[in-house]
């Protein structure tokens, strides 16, 4: 153990948080979470503890320690997962023993919504939150949240009475109509808001509902809301899905490097990333992903379908940024602190022209070119200014053209990993939306060709069988239950022929 580690161990706080282990080069090699940072981190260096070979190898490589303090004991779950996705520390992979990450799945739109955990998210219309590295911690958090926002974990088959969980206050009781589907979904919206880090807002809403119920002398409802509030406020010591806006973002190394390198006036609390996806100009879509305080904020993600399909990424980016910076969307989503464009000089130039046309010249823009992971800045117009001293500190260099600066940094720097994380997330979100539209169009075009199958029938078929593949696998009797015997026969004949 070197003197630097000894000093850091003495200065560890007794607060919950996320800790980072670094090697001699400053590379983050492991990210962990702790209810009490001082106790957890010091355990690694106690000689009396028995350790497996992988942990022993990790400890040998640790040269420096850093940490971020959070507000609650389990708030670190979300932050740890995000930091692992951002930095991809090699020992987090080695020490996981090939276990898959865990997700929370909420099929909000179904006729019997359930809340479960899974290791494999699917494109099934459900809402997924995660991934999280600790399934145990996620399930523990959901057990606490279920006392506040009762939810079902599975759809009962043939059961007409409310189950035991309803009488324990853990289930909505949809079987017996104890709770309407609309009220249940309203309850799930509150649950999802808490998972997304909006606990403070939900506390305020429950307080207003409680006061309203008391004023109307509905004391039973007021008492239930009071108990929910007590449990929700008590989550400070138990659950990690707390408010991300309270993080001390000056402790985020990547954000600090970003502020210093680009000479920004303030820490960018809201960074938006944009990408375009299409297939030779068809089904053109754009994605907007949002990172709040350096952490992905999926509740704020938005997607755009361009008004005109064009095989021109510059045009498509220009249209997208104009729509984002319209008065309507600025009012609805707020003003971003920084925009990251997936692409080089051409894409950034198109985005900047849109920004200037919308009179939003105070918003900083940068690009990230894929091939060399170069940060692209427009000279004197991008809202940022390159700090040469910080560039040297990060081990990078810059090349200048007539209008742009191309910043080259080591790919191991925290800043590049943050920008890659945002860019990759915007690309993933754009491609997934494009794929959905493409499949819908292909499905619709195939069913459009079948005589006697109109829009209403097509909608019924897709609702019941999910896709053309599902429809093809169904037998004629099953199809007849939905559209009648005559249409079912026509459908089956056509599908077999194609």
C-alpha cells in the first residue's frame, strides 16, 4: 500500500457513495458502491481478510482511490451502474463472473401491468430501467417501493378474487376491481418517476393529494397517503433511486475535464446527444438523449421522425435541431447546457446553422467524429473556447482548419469516455427507433397487399398476433377467432404463398 492510498483511506467519509480504483496511469479499473464509504473501501486493504485471486489481482494494481458521495445508502445503485457503463473498468467485468446485468421491467401499457426484474430486455413494448449490477439490491429496492406504490408481479390465470398481496397492501387488486386500471397506471407513473430519480416531485404531489383528501373529509384516503409519505421519505436510508440532481457534479472527473477544456462558464447539468438513422433515405429518424449531471436520464429521451425522407444527414440534422430549439420545445424541455452532435464537421455545421437560425447562439455545440473520436469545435461560433493548457494536461493536441478545431485526446481520458457514452447511447436510441418504423412499414405493406384486409382488420391482427411472423405461425382457426372464417382462409392462403 503506497502513501497516497494511506492518506486517502484516512480521509474517507462515513457517507454512502461510489468509489473508484485507479492504476498508475490514472485509468479507472474498478467502480463500486458503498453504504459507508470509509468501511467498505478500507475492507479491501485489511490483511486479515481472505480474498479470491481476482480481488487480489485488483488490489495489487490499485494506485489511487477517489469517490463521490451521494445522499442515501442505496442511491449509489443507479450511479454505480452508469459509471460502469461509462468507464467499462476491466475488473468490474472480471469480478462479475459473467453474470448478466439486471433490469426492472414494467409493462405499463398492458391490460394487466406487472413489475418484474429480468436479465434480458426485449423489444416487447414494456419499459425497462437499468442495467444494474446487483440484482439483490434492485429486488430489495422494489420490495420497499411496493409498500408505497402497490404493484402486481404476475398476471393470475383464472383467478377472480384479490390475492393475499392485496390484503397486505402490496397489490392493486385488479382481479376484483378493487383498483381501476387507470388508477393503477397512475400509481405506476409515480413508481417510475421515483425510479427515474424524481422522488422529490412525487413527495410534493402526495402531500397535495393528502391535504386535498383531508379538506374533503376523506380521512381514510388521507391516512393512506400519509403512510405512503412516511415510507417514501424513509427511503433515504434504504433505496438508491434518489434524486440525481443533488449529486455534487464537481466531483465528476469527466465533467470537470469538459468544463476546463472547453472553457465553459458552468458545469453542463443537461447535455443532449443527437444522431440520425435511416436506410438510404427511408424511415429517417433522429434521437435526442439526455444526460443530467453526467448520468443518463432516460425519462427525458425524445425521438423525431423527419417531415421529409431524405438521404442527406446534414439536412436531417438541421431539421432536427430546428425542431428541438423551437419555442414550443424549449418551453417543454428547457434549454440544454451543451449539445453533442454525432458526426464531424459537416454534421456540426448543419446543427450550428439551425441553432443560429433559431436565435439560440448562446447554446454551446460540439461534435464527436467517429473514426478518430475527435472532438469538433467551430472556431469563434460554437459557444466554446479551447483551453490549450488543459489540452496539454490531458495529453492531447489540436489541429486547425479554416473554420474548425479538431481536438485529439487519449481514448483513456474520462472526458472521451463520457462523450463516447453519450454518442453511443444516441446512436443506439436512433437505430432502435428506425428499426421499429422499418418493421412497421414492412408489416403494413405486406398486409396491405392482401385483398379484403383494411386498416381496422390489420390493426386487430397485429394487436392479437404481434407481427406478420406471429400471424404466419398461427393456424386458420386462431385467425378466424379475430377476423372470421372467410378472411382467415384468404389470409392463410396468401401467407403460405408468400
